[in-house]
C-alpha cells in the first residue's frame, strides 16, 4: 500500500487523547463523549477503507451517532455491504487502530494490516457515511473525510440521515443491477419504497384514530415529516401521525426527557406527551432505529408496548397471513429474543402462537444472525430495536406461489407487501412504526386490544455504575454471570425467594455500567429483587 505517509500526515491533525482506559469497539461501535472522538473517527475511516478494499470495492457504510445517549456524546460504527453490522472478526482491528499512541505507529500498523489481510494495492475503496443531528456530528465528519482522502477512498457524504436509512443505502448500492436489487439508492428511494409498500399492505383498511409519535428531538423528526409527504393524508384514508419532540434546532434537547429509552427505562410517558386515554403513542430513539409504543388506560395507568409486544404482534400477524395464504407448512416462522424479553412474552409465543423461540446475547448482530436461520425470523429487543428477516427461499416461495382462492390471494399480497415495507437490513423505527399501524388496522385493534394478548410480568431495569464493566462476564446468552466468582450464586439464591422471579446482570456494551433486569409476580417484588441484585453488583465491583 502507498498511503503510509499520507496517513501519518493526516492523523497528526487528530491526536489520540490521553485516557486511563482503552477505546473498545462494542455492540454499538465506539460511543463516548464527543470531545474524545476525533482521533477515533479518523481511524475508523482508515478501517472502512481497508474493509472496502478487502471486499473488492464494495460500498461500506459509516454512521456517526450515539443513538439514545445524551446530546454531548457521540459515536461511530461501520456497516457491512448488505446493510448488516460489521463482521465480528474485524472489531478487534477497530479497537487496535483506535488505541495506537502515535501517528508513526498508526501508519505502520495500517500498512501491516493491509499486508496481513492480503489487500490488493489496486483495489478500490468506496465508503458512504452520514450522521444524526448532534452538534458534534459535522466536526467529526471532517475527521472522517480526512482519513478517506488520505487513503484515496471514493466517498459520498449523505449528511443527516437516520441510522437505518444509511443501512438501507449501503445495501441498495451493493445490490444495484443484480437479482437481489434492494431499492433505489437515494433517500427519496427509501421514502418511495416504504410508502408504496405501506399503501399495498393497507388494502384500504381504516385506522382507529391517530398515533402520536415522540421523535426524541432527534433525526427521526425531520425524516418522519419527509416520509409523510409520500403517504396518503388522513383525509385520503391514510394514518394520522402527530409528531411531537422534533426540535433539532436546539441539539441539547436530544433524548432529554423523551425518546424510546426514556419511556422504556422510566416506564412512563414523556412529560411533553398530551395524549388522551387509550390514544396510541410511540417513541423513537435519537437515531430512529428503535421504537416503543404505549398508552394510558381508563384508570390513567401507563401501559408500555415494547419490543416484546411488537415481536409477538408481528409473529401473530405473519403466522396468520402465511396460514391464510396456504403457506403455513412451507414457511417456518420463528422469534428471536434476548434475556431482557419478558417471560410472559416467551410463554405467549411458544404456548399460544406455537412458534419456536431462540434466545441470544444482547446485540443486533446476534439476533439478526439467529433470525436468518428461519424462513421468516422476527427479532426485537425489549428496548424496541428489531426487524423481520425473510430468507431468500421464503422470498422465492412468496413470489412464485399461486393462490387457490381470493382469500389466499389477499393474504399473499399483504405478505408480499410486508417484505418490502420492513427494512430487513436493521431495526428501523419508521418502517416498524408503519408495520404496527398496518397490523392494528387489519385486526381492527387499538392499543388496549394489543395489550390484552398476554399479561407482562412486572419488571424493573436498573443501571449500576461500576469502575470496570469488563470484570462482569456472562454465559448462557447473558443470563448467567461467570465472573466475578460467586456473584451468580448470590443472585440465584435471591431469585428463589420470589414468585415467578427471574433476574440477571450484564455489562453495558457502551459505558462503564452494569444493567440489572428483574421480574416477579408483583411490581413490589420486581422492584425489590432488582434493588437487591443491584446491591450485589455494587459490592462485587468495589
């Protein structure tokens, strides 16, 4: 490779800050205070160029975002050619590059990686990138551009996008002109594909009232407003979407007392929510890759409809459509969950829907991989991040199947529309929002009927700050701690004292904290169990 001098010269503009702890590429890439990220972003650009060259010039995506984190944080992650997360074996390269202390050593290691990976010197590198609405995004994009220029990488800056839109564009660019063409590789193409699929899936069904969408004062606000331009208006029979918390002019308001993480963690509506009883409400997160729903019951009780609920609703509807189309025996539908899934949702899927459930470690890459093992894999984390994946075999069967009755034809047409309405590359709050609206309209349900499909076990999620999250190591799909020694035995002894008790602790993938989840037969017991397990974690971290 011939970029050693250029890399060394450019990296001098973005010196690595002196920190006590090393940078670590985790589930969400790198994520931290934005003031610490310039050197990391520059070096991720180097890796993006290497990744593209290794893949013979396929487009690699780079997204600058910190999702649901506070406004003064930011982050960066890579997107592989089919819109999936970066291949796991490359994560260590990212961490190594981010932690190199000097510019000279960085250039040397970059050259060594090129040799070790057997990258052809003449291979092209092509990268696309975007950012969310954080104030630091434009500055960090400058660091990224410097590294792409230093490595003679072709790039396109898509400016401000949702994270799922960048995943969509990456896949579109890499499949353009092939039999697997995913769509028009533009932001407008995303809206056009989503809107056309939504109209086809609706089949003239009527919506029951409006849905109020809290956009976390993030990128989802302007992008949802843009999407609405492509959808039928309420007067034309379209869904009435009312947008709140879409202030992107004041970046400090991002995720502040609003958004999916605020709602899920606090189990309450944003203070700005003015929704009436039984009105459908939804909250996106800061980069619009997750969504949760909720409503206020007749007795003013807050009712959360989280990722578990979305997964069970989607599995129910898709399973019914497959049977009604005459494909019940030919499409294997399965649900993928994490340890955070409410135990009642797992029982509902296995006992009522009669569908298989697989549990994986937390993180999109694990869920997505497991979902691809089914013809139709439904995966959602409880936090509202998820999607539905249709295998190539399933898509082929859906395209070639000839229905034998008008009822089969109708179900088949709806099922086909869902395959393009759903953003299969990654969890997408905008397409997932419309998916839920389609299902509720078809079933004639409001949020109350959806909520009544099963009764959640009361649960509590607690965040415990620790000095070093890396000492907490899990096994059994993150449901058990193997270290520190003896901690799991203490948790097990506690859990046994509660009816329907279940609890686990796992290290955060993005910060020095441990998340403790607990559920039990009553709210008081769930809160008590969570508090006591959190106490065990604090003692173990000292």
